[in-house]
C-alpha cells in the first residue's frame, strides 16, 4: 500500500438534481476520457464519486463545467483519499442510505433520438409509445423514493428483456442506466376501451391496434380520454366545432379557454404568431403550454378559445402524443381529464368512474402514475418566460435559497394552490394543486405534501399558512380537518403569514434577495389584511423579516361580498356610487339599463346601509369594475375573466391611448398609509363611454392610469425610505400590459425591478413566500 501513497485520489460528493438526468453515465465517460479509475454511485445525498489517477485535478473542474443540461448542481464537496489498487472506473449499485439532500428530476420531453426511433419502421421501438433514454422520459411522475433507480419507480413492474438490459449496461449506449428503459417486448402497453355506457358496445384492443383506434376516435369527432405522463387528458379534434362544444358541455367548462397540442413548431406558426423566446419555450425539454397570439385565419374551432384572442399551445412531450398526432387529426384539444375544478385523474379505475359521462373511449396504459401532475402554463412577457401554472416539467426542481435554514411546510393559498417544503437551501414547491375549495382538492394537496415530506425525508419545524380564517388551508393547518398527515404534524407550531407579505417575500426569494428590504407592489384580487378588510392593491416596504404597509389602492365596498367576485357589475355599481353618490346609476345609462330595477335597488341598499358590503383595496376588483363599465363582462365564469378581457381590449388601441392616462390621486390621510384613488379616473371613464369612446381606448387609458398612479406612489415611498429596489408580485402582473408598462416606467426612473420567472406571480407562488417568512420567524 505504501507504493500507492503518491497516487492522487479524491472523493467528490455532488448534490442537487444529479439522479435521473444522465449524470452517472456522463461521469463514467468523463473519467474514462481522463484515464481515471474509481467509481460513481447514487446515494441519499446525490452522487458520490471516487477518482484516482494523474488527471484528477483536470476531472473536477470539468465535472461541473461540462455537465448535461438537465443537471442542477447545488453543492460540491471534495475530500483527499489514500490511493488504492484498482484498474477500472465503474458505476456501482446505489446505496440505500437515508435521504439527505438528493433531488428528483422533473419529467423530460421526448428527445430527437427517441423520436427518430419511433418513426423508423426498421427500429424495434417503431411506434412504441413508451420509448425513452437517459436524456428524456418520465421522472418525477413515476418515482416513489430516492435514490432514483428502477426499483424505486413504477417501472419496477417491468423487468427488462435481454436487449433492453444490454442497452442499460452499455456505457456507449444512450440508454445506459436509463431507469425507465423499455421496449414492446418488456415494457408497458396500451389498451383501448370503448365507453359502453355511452355507446352500448364494447371494444377492447391492445398495443398498436389500441393506438390506431385512439387516432380514429378523435378523427371521427369523439372524445378520447388518454392516460399520459402526469394524468389523463381529454382529447378532441381542435378543428371540429361540434366535438369541442360537446367536450365543454360534458366537462362543465363553458367559457374558460382550452389548450391545444400541435405536431411541431411549424404547425404552431401557421395558427399563431411566435417570438423567438416563445418558440424556444415551446421546444424546451419541459414542453409547457405557452400562451400565444392567434392569427386572424387560424382554422381552430371557435369554441376552443371563444372570444379570447390568445391560445394555449403545447408541443407533444411523450411518444404517445407524437404518434397520436401523426393521424388525421393533427391539432388536438388537450385538456385535463377531470370535471372542472376537480383534480386530474391518474388511475384507470378513477378515470372510468369520474370520466364515464365525458369520454367516448379510453386509451389506458399499465405504467402506474405515482404523482398526478397537470401541464405547466407559461406566458412570455417582456421577453421573459413567466410561469402562470408550475407543474409538469418543472416540479420538483427547487428554488435555491441563499443559505440553509430550518425546514418548514408552507400550505399556500386558497386559489391556484401549491405547497412548499424546504430542506437546507432548497425550497420544493408541489405541482399545481388547484383551488382548495373542496375535499377532492384537499386530498390532492395532502397527497402532494406527503410525497415531498417522505421522499426528501423532511421533518418540518413549523407550518406556515395564510391569515384568512376561512381558507381551507388555514383550517387544515389549525387541525380543524383531521387526517393522518394532520395528526403527524400536530405538535408543530403554526405561523400565520399575511397574504401580500408572502407575495413580496416570494418575489425576493426567487431573485436571491430574501433578507433585503424592497418596495413591494402587490396587485391581485383577494388577500386577508391585518385590519380584517380585503387587501389587493398594496404598497409594502420590507423583506421576509417583516413589512410595513406604506400605501394601498382606495378601499371600495363589495356589495354582496363574494357575489361581487362573480358579478363585476356589482363592483362597477360600487365605484359609480363612490364617484357620483345618489346619482350613481344615472351617470351611465348604457350600463344601468343592463340591470333590473330590483338588482340596482338591492345594491344601492347594500352600499348605503353598509350591509354585506365588506371593504376592499383589490386591484382585481377595480379591473372587474372597469370591464363591466365598458360592456365587456357583467358576470364571469372563471377567475380574472373580466380583467383578461380588459387587457385584450386595450391591445386593440393605439400607442397614443396609452400616453393619455386617466387622472389618479395620491391622498395622505393623517397617520395612515397613502391612498391611491381612482375616483377621478372613474368619472373620466364614465364621460368617455357616454360620448362613445371605444372600449379599447378606455381600457388602454385605464391601464396607463394604473401604471402612472403606482409609479407616483412608489416615488413617494422611495423618497421617504431611500430604497430603489421594487418587487412586482400578485396575479394582476400576469397582465402583460401592466407588467411591461410598470417595469419600463420604473426602469426608466432608475429603479431596480424584481419580477417572477421561477414561480407564478399569482397565488401559485405564495407558498414560497410563506416558507421564507416562517424560516425568518424561527430564526428570531
């Protein structure tokens, strides 16, 4: 052994997303290239490598610099070792050590090489819908535990045949140690089943015959439920108006736009306009739905997007999708396999029950989905991809925090719920759960949280939740909805977090500035305030450590309380009443004639007697009111429908309209935060509508008024505090005109502007903010 003392040997521990992304095969090839001996293995920390030889000092820098694109390295630890007798570099079996810091990769879209395999008639995987390799395929949705190896996934049910095992063991093969590796001989299979309840006949086909039957089903105008990567989709021909309309009726999704899947980016260009950034996002390994502008002559059935000028578009991300789109129907509506507002179906038995009144046929497969995961949704704003829904392809990739902190569980918000679990520097958000408004959604929430806690072996020190006492997440956190998970976490302290403070902290956290003070402009629909009113147009000053409410939008009554959220005309009535008093409903006859005398009388009574009319500073309700005043939406079918219509109306106006904002007013109540009043703007809007100014121009000038009013308030807060960093958060900043306009105006004035690009600006990002605030609370 003494003769080996001069030999250089190092142990390198690499933490982060280094399992399931081709890292071990990459390490193997790099070690061979550097003529090194040793080994690499997965373990509970990530990957452990031992290398020995003359070129060890060359190996370590290259290890990180040349890593595969899906790798995310968070930490590297090196340790010098004594040399040993060995002649080769090998991949050794994973250690079943306790989970410490290993991370699971997200699901990855089919790579070009695998796509070539399924399209080659001479290839043994021709038209095989479960083809994958080290560079692509399912990851998170099939993983039960760490380390990420086949026995820890739902592929454990499919022993590899000799050919697949040979590929798996060949270092020169791209399927070397690809855990989901399979082929038609040994892998999962499809099964087509006709819905006899709707059609009175049974059809039962397997394999490629099942796939061809699925293609015929959509080509002939029927609704196909197909089991995909993270759950079932409901698919119909997007050019068949009857089929799309029938899908809406059966699914109870009457107005919300539907997403479509197209063969390739060339097909997308024919129906939508696409920027370079949008095309890159569409073709990224994550393959999210991307919100694009429709062309005038697009050929899509009117019922897909209804009166919405945009379309949610995605490209195929599994072999099954690619093959399905090679049939006659080359543009498919692909919407979640559920009844609206319920979690997506993942199990065959679940789909057969919950989708029996929707689907004409089912295309099942027998590879179990262990984690339900909807499609992610993004929109490019100001040349940056912005998540609107973070799920498949991105979860469980963590947001990295500046330093390790106590582990916490944050339960998120009521709407667009995600939860967050932290460990060390990593903040793991669950996939999009949806609105926590029913027991089915609560069950999905618990399922997702339990998985993250178990798979990363997290024992949280506290639970963070929203202030709102009626939110299901708050009630769950307080133990009012007993369950196995709740009993497990019962001894933990609970930390209530104000909604808009969480928005501010989330924006700071994803920009690496959790501990730094900033001016937070938080614009959204609903958040419970510390004064027991409903906040939503907020100017905060602070960080994850704490905040001060420096200002807010004017408070307005919500006649009918929550009914005003579903009926924007009620908010319009409230603003007219605030602006014109007793003459409110005579100020705009075109608006008032759309309501009955009884409706107007009831709202007037609510406002004047202050009965069932809580106060709100909500930006969302302000947008709703203006949308009603200009005649776009008096009622809504889904959240933010009126505000979205107002944004799109403004998009039809000229730049000149944006340069002439309506008047706003900064008020300074003694001893209280500043108030940004829009009542002057409401009076001017009423005048413009009265003389026939178009909704597009009114909307453009209103957007400009909100931007200019906010900038004026920010300037005052900056002058008083000396801060020049502004964080923009809240669901209203999904509005491209608002975000771009605010960002440009602030940047032109020398401010540093922080925005969301990792987690949604909407309530889907709240849990991250709750988590970092709770960590600060625990630190004291």
